């Protein structure tokens, strides 16, 4: 049966929630990545697990590809459409299903965003700590195994997810994990789907651990004469075992960009660390004293404190705006972002290597990093019509990947593989790919789920 037939059948079921208009198909054709839009044949907007099941059953019977779509903030081509298939937008599945304050957990539908959830929790003294920067959908964060700025204290999506509802390609609805802090009940299917990028099924609900809002939150900025001094300070902070919530690095170029884009005041155009301490007032004071000493030993400036909530939010908003501040440098431009992550003892060596290679190619490439967990990004703004620049960027990326793997790091700390990093995954885990393919064929024998992402099945 042809795709036209399935479109007709889906339209008869979903009415106005199945769109074939050109504008809608293009709106859901890619994320915030470097790829040209690839519109699917139709976009469907289910509201329930059962409706997602209906869609997948029909598509599986007809071997029609399916691309799940959240908020479209992914960076590696994870949600690029399929010209022979359909896209499932989960935007109408945006309900917070329950919150258990006493147990510090909740259950949400896939398109609840991190900002939406934290606004809902604001009066309860608890919060959802995973902060990738963008106001991403929690289902998408689960699908890409996201993390972000507070991973050094609170972990990643793998840390905070205890269970999932997933609709398999066959249409079967399964519930993995549960609400308990630990379980030994069989295979860890929850973690199988975290990071699967929609290639094994559609994540529709997520069970999350939450954290108490700390008694004291203190944020500071510290400038350094060189990037190496800044990175070394972050490395030593972690190696000393200091309990810190975030250590974010912006190099000199990125500070210049962010000062102008985010209208920052009283900060310098120098390599900079953003610190944030969560805890009691006394524990924060103890931690700050040690970090200030480490910073001073590495030629750091006096700490500049964000003393109230408004000032602190403005500071971190500038960090969240980094991607868009870089993108704004080129009219109709795109941003190529690396995403390597290395053991903390190797972070200074890896960042130094990246800085040296950037200087060799002579391109503008601001750098930011979640240095507390060894993860950093080199951002290249570029004109997509300039093929020569893209070749240079990719050559740099290849060298950085080789260096990262030499240092026993990973090719992607938090963005996922998507289309962009498939050949890099082959370098990192050539021995894993056959087993991944076996799992994929077992769960999705017709290869309808986000085909071509993570690896090529055939």
C-alpha cells in the first residue's frame, strides 16, 4: 500500500491533527543542526499513548518510516525528516501527570519542557535539575541522553530517569522501570531506550527523580589570563572533591560575543569560568574558600558575585544563549558544534589541543564547556553556501575526535549521534555496532523507527 493510502487513513483518524501542508512539514523537518530541511510526507499530532500506538501499527504494517519530534532543539540531525515517511510531533503530549513531593519524583508526558516542569514545581521546594540550556522537551532529552550545566552535581538523564512508557514499532505499549530508587528486576530496559534517539520506539512518558531546592545558591564569575589557567582551575576543583553544582567555561571570543548579545555588565573579555554552589550557607562558604584559593593560584581574578535571583538568572541566561549568540554572527548562518567529553584528568590537554588547532585554521570558533564533567563544545558559525569553510570545520572536527579517543574520551557527551556523528561512533565503538544492529532488528524488524540515525542498518 502506498504512502498516499496511509495518509488518507491517518487523516480519517486524526482529522486536523494530521497535516500535509508544506509549511507544517517544513516546520518539523529538522532541529537546530547543520542539515537542510527534509520534510516528511505528513506530520501527526497525537494526544495519548494509544494514539501513538495506532500510528505505529499502521506504519509498521506498511513499512512507512517514522520520525519522532519534540521541540526541535537537537543538534546532530536527530530529528531530520524522512521524505518517504511521517513525523510524529509530540507537542500535544505536554501534561505533568503526577508529582510526589514526599518521594521527590514525578511523571510527565514526553513534550513537557524543563522550564514548564520547574515552573510547576516552584512552590513545592523541589526542582528538575537537568539543564541542557535549551528549553528542551523531557522526552527528547531522554531520547538523546542529555545532560548540560549541572551534570557535575546532579548527573545526566540516565541518573534521574527511573522509568519510561515507550510505544514500540509494533504498536505495543510497554512500561519500564518504576518509582523505586533501585531495582534488580531483569534487564535494564529503561537505559536501553535512553539515548536511542527514537530508533527503537517512541518515548511518551518519563518517570523522573527530583531534587530539593538548596538552602543557598551562590553564583560567581572569575576571569583568567589564559584559557589553560581557567580549565586547570576547573579540573583541580573536581579533583579536590569540592561539591559544586556547575563550572561553565567561556573562552575569550565567546565572552566577547555573549557580552554584546546578552548585554552583560561588569565582566571582562577574557577566558572566564561561571561557578555555582548549591548547599547550606556554611557548606557553600567552605567550598567557595577552597575554589577561590585554587583560582588565585591559577592567576584568576577576584570573584564577581551574582548576589540576587535576578542577577543570577541574567548570568545563566547568557550561558544558555551561547548557541544563538554564535548563530547570530552570520546572516542565515548555521552552527557546527563539537561535543567531545574526556576524563577530568585529560580536560586541560584536550581543550589546549582544540585551541591550538582552531588557531591553525584561522576560523572564528568560540568555545564553551561543562568542565566539571569533562565536556566542552567548539562552535563554528558559518555560511552553509560556503563549502570550503565546511570542509575546514569537518577536518578540525576529525582531528579533535581522534585526540579525544586517544585520551579515552567519547565523541558525544550529551548531543547524541543522529546523522552527524555516525562515522565517529564507528571509530569509538566498532565492536558495539553489530550488537546495536541486532537489538534494532529484533525490536524494529521493518526498520521504520528513525531509520539512518545513529548507524546505518544495512
